[in-house]
C-alpha cells in the first residue's frame, strides 16, 4: 500500500439515522461508567483524590491494590466491548454509515466517555483499557500485538505510560500494514492521537525524568545487574 493511503478519504454523510445517533450516545454513556469510581464508591474512596489523581487501572493498582485494579480493568474493558457490540448488532441497515463504521464510531465514543465521563464530572481515566475492550470485538487480531508491544516496552523501561503510548502509536501502523479499510484506519489514527493526548502528563514527566516507574517490571535492568 502506498504511504499516501495512510490518510484515507473521509466521506461526509448527508443524513444520519436517529438510531445511529442513539447508538453513539449510548456508547458514550456506557463509556462514562468508570470502573474505578464505581468500585471506589463501594469502598468509600475516590482514587482521583489519591496517587496520580487518574481514574484508571494503574492508579487503582498503586493506591488500592491488585484485586481492586483487576476489577477496574475488567469493567473498563467490558464497557468498551459492550459499546462496540451494541453498535454492530443494532446498526441500521442501509444507513449512510456502514455497520463497521458504526462499530468504530461507537468504540471511540466509549473511549471519550471513559476520559470525560458525564456521570463523574468529566474527570475520568486515560482510555487504554476501554480501547482494548472495543478492539476485542472489532479487531481482535490487533490485541495480542498491542499487548506484546506494551509488555516489551514495560519490561525494558518500567514505565507504564510510555508502554501504553508506544502500543497505541503502533495501532495506525498495524492498520496500514494490514490494508485496513477507512473506518478502521481512521479509528486507529484518532484513537492513537487520543491516547497520546491523555498521556501527555506522563510524557512531560518522562522528559523531566520525574515519571514513576514500576521497578519490579524492569526485568532487563535486573538481568543486567545480576
């Protein structure tokens, strides 16, 4: 595929079916159900007031422990998968947007809901787990590749944020190499850009050398020292 094809033509729909709008609104509402904040209410804590202040799985692990973080990740992945599945299942036939486009638009709406949740004062997480959940439904082949990249970078560096950003940036490249259609390629580009944006604080701290590290995850560093 020529490099110019990395930016596919974007057609503008002349009319949007009411059901299409409803599916996107529902996806955003589902994405706004934050796993960490819902579980935090049961425990009587708001993790946005603890640690990094982020309502995501990493901060949940650091401040509340493994079991709490596991529940958070399950919810956040699940809501991304649910939003994408509902869009594929109920997308109107014959609409200006294809069924596939409905799925990816709903997935992006769910990630936006996670980052800016209407139910939680528009202060949410960074969107990575919800993105993975949507990909499990829409593009399951990509998930093992992203997890592998994420794991390699984490083991080499110990930085969760850096690993997440690099994995996200690999998504458009993976879409391009696999000759993805326009909906998937546009989703890959916009999702990667959003993940970089939500991790801008991590990137700034990396430049300042103040970013927190998971020292135990740095296997390569430990092997060199042993």
